[in-house]
């Protein structure tokens, strides 16, 4: 048993060392640094909620040196921020990808601070489910809950398996009960959009909706408000119309609407079926971009 524990301990230490070579400390808030992960050469991903100032951001690299970083963009919905750095430290190799985790897998979060260097916590993946909408309005491709300690500098660090392969980005901001790993596939999607356009564009119809029960025991969404000159208003939607489908899919709550909008890019046309005065109508709505909050 002693030999087995020693072997496990050595394996975990090797995983931390390996993953730590792709983890930086990010200095973009008072008092505590956060962590960030080299996702591509010259590109570091960190937790958006830890970015308190967008100018004069500094990162501590795996070799202990400091380098300036610029904010390429961020997305509060998924709690992802993307930084760019240049120079000799920009070539740190991204981590290998882990297989999809399952509940009970051991997991580690790997962070870095300027003073103590690499730091790690260990626990398990306590829950995994399908696509999950965060309370901030973003969508994660999977919900991966981590049962481990999240220290102030852990957010933005790498969530890895015992081989040091990345599961995702660790954050404490998306759940009130436990840390969450933002899946690598979600990070890929958000990073690509931020690097290409500087932000994540989310679909928008410009309607206020409320679920209603229909006479045939199906459900729909009644329009209670319309944004002036919004996509739905321009398409001819009226207050009192009842959405029964969007993009060919039945809609019973606002999550159904968001799911369809996420599958259609901003500017694309989506067909809505509405009931007006008991009569079905079909309208083509050009998906707009949700206004950004200042």
C-alpha cells in the first residue's frame, strides 16, 4: 500500500509539473492575482470575473519572468477572458486535451502566483451533464462540477486529470455551490470568436415572453413586449402573438428560444410560427445581436 501511495503521489506531482508549464499568473485586479492557461502560442485564457482593469495587465510566465499582456476580449456569460502576449514567453506549449470526464474521476486545478509559483488543489469531478446555461447568460457545452478547494488565485487556472491533460478552465464564479470547469470545447469556441471579432455575439429577437398553456395542452410563449425596431418587430411580430415554434422547433420556455438562437448565427433568418387571433402565421425573423450592457 505504501508503494502504491508513493506511486500515486509521484504521478500527481508529475502531472502538476507538466500542466504548470502552461499556466501563468494574471495580475489584473487588486490584492490577488488569478491564473491563466496558454491556449495557443501567445494566447492566454483566464476567468473574466478576475479582470478588474483592462489596462496595464501583467502576467507571470512559467519561467518566473513577467510580461505585459493585452486584453483581446472577454465574455461574461461563459466567464472567459482572452489575453495576448508577445516575446519569448509567448511560445509556451498548450496542454494536451483530456478525454471527457465522468463523475468520480480525480481532478486537479493548477494555478500560479508570482510569489509561490505553481500551486495545485485536488478533488474529484462530482457531476457531469449536458449543455448548461449559466446564470450570466452564456452556454457551456457541458456542466462539469469540481469537488475541490478553489483558492482566490485558482480561478482561470487549468482543470486537469491525473495525466496533466486539460479538462477545461477552472472558475468559482459560475456556481454558488462548487467550482466549475469550463469545458475545453467551450473555451475553443469562445476564444475563436473573440480573436476573430473581439466579442461573443449572441442572438436576439427583441421580445419579452411569458409561457402560456394552449387549448390543445401544448405550451407556447406569449409576446408581452417588443423592442422598437428590434428584429421581431421588424418581421411583423405583434404584442399578444404566441410563439409556438422557432426554427422548426417547439418552444415552451425562453431556454428553447435561446437554444435555437445559438444554433443560428447573427444575421441569419429563422422561421417563427405564431398564433394570432387563433390563426397560425409564419414569419421570417433576421436574428439580431443582443445589445451589450455597459
